C-alpha cells in the first residue's frame, strides 16, 4: 500500500521584480497570482523539460557507484 501525502501550502520569497511579473501575468490571464503559481508548479512537475531530464540522468549516472556504496 502506498502512503498518501497530504496537500501542502508553501511560501516562497520572490524579488520585487518577480512578484510584479507574476502579478501582471496573472492579471492578464484573469487569475489570482496563487492560481498561476500553482499551475506553473503543476506543469513543471508533470512535464519536466528535456534539458532538466538530461542533467538529472547525467548526475544519476555519474554518481551511480557512490549511490551503490551508500545503499
């Protein structure tokens, strides 16, 4: 049986520039900034880009022996 993870609320610090960009983008889309941020996180976790995937696989490959020793 798989453990379930409860929902999560997070707080992040954004620079004034990023906060303004988030606010303006959300406003242009007609949504609250929190909704836009949630959608962005959902998209990132659902569809990691190819560059991130390649780097993650390289790190795992490079450290394969270390992980075996630590297991």
